[in-house]
């Protein structure tokens, strides 16, 4: 991420200057996304470093949530930037400016190369710093779908931004060539709108994931009902209530529940079975189980 940050920051200055020099809104739009990418990766890097801090009596779960906060903030910035570019592009459709296509094309080609390098550098970034060696080995055995589900949201955001910039660079190159051939300058703002609309659904998806974790929702790859049913299948368990499942950060899930056991002499064995089930089948390594002897009284009855 440090390598990608240096590459993007260096190119950002060149792209902004060239965008204003050529008058290309598409290039400025791409520079805007590059600015958000640079800022987002900077936040992600700070979050990754900060999340390594040990838990304290005040922050008992540690600082893993900094990843989610960074992802949330980055999504908001990207959304606002896209809206601003769409507005400016709409205005320019009716008042198109003359575009110098050759510098626009050259800078966009350089940007395309840098984005491809950035995606190559981040291609293997999947796992969190909170995973130990055994957990990483276990995670590598999961299917591709499961790996994607547990990927760091900051890494997802960084890859998303680089992908959008790569497509944006291709679009700017194509637009520059069309402008050079046809001299139709309105192509530039239309292209800017297209680039912004392309990335908005992906930004929304990242924002949705971040908000879901901040609201402590059940992880998308885990079924609340299935866990409840599996716990009830354990011999000796007659009831499960106050079951809560949430993510501390992406890929690190937690669970708490009250489990009814009539014969408490087997409590420790049942607890071992529950913990083993949660870890092996649902990849939940942090669980708090309260053994109860009686079912809760329903006040509505």
C-alpha cells in the first residue's frame, strides 16, 4: 500500500496540472478520483497501522474498527466527488470548452500504466493483521467466495478505486482520440458523467458494507437461523436465546448467546462442542456463551 500511495500521489500532481492545461473535465474528473484514491489509501494505511494497537481497558476489542471507519469515510468522499463532477459535466454539455487532446491522451496512458502497477502490487492483499498463522492457513483453504467475503474492506476499497481509475484512464484515452479525430468537445463532459455513474454503484456497495458492520449487523456470509438450528442440534441443548452475531471488523466475527442446558453436569463438554462448531463451520473464533438452566419466561404469555 505504501508503494501504491507513492505512485498515485506522484501521478496526481501531473494529472491535475495537465487537466487544467488542456481544459479536459474528463481528465480533471479522473484526477479527482485519483485524489480520492490517494486520500483513501492513505487513510487505509493509517488504519492498518493503527489497528495493530493492543486492546486497552477503554477499547477492549482493540482498534480494528478503524478499518471500517476509514472505509466509510472514503466512500462518502468518493460519492460527493462523483456528484460534483456530474454537475460540472452537465453544465459543460451546454457550454463545451476546447480540449487539447494530445496531452490528455499521453497523461491518461501514463495513468493507465500506474493503475495497472498498483493493482498488481495489491493483488495478494486479503488477510487482516489480526489473523494468526493458523487462521491464515485455514482461510486459504476456503473457496474464492469466502475469501472475498473476509477481505479487508480497506483493501477492497483500494482495489475498487484502482479498478475505477484503470477504466477511467481507458475512457479518457478513448475520449481523447475521438476528440482528436472529430473535434467534438462535448465528448469530454459526456465521458465524465459516464465515468462517475460507473463507479457510484460500487461506492454504494462499499458504503453499505461499512454501515452494516458499524451497525453490528449479522455478517452477510453467516446465517443467523442456521447457527441457531446447529446449536439446538447439540446433545443436551434445549434452547438458545439472546443470540447476537456481529463483525468487529471485516473477517473477524463475534457471537454471544444464552444456551439452555437442563443437565449442567455436562456444561463444559457442551461449551467445547459449541466453540468447536462455531469455529470450524462458521469461522467465528470469538464467542461468549452463557449457560442457563431454565428457559426465559415470555411475559406476553
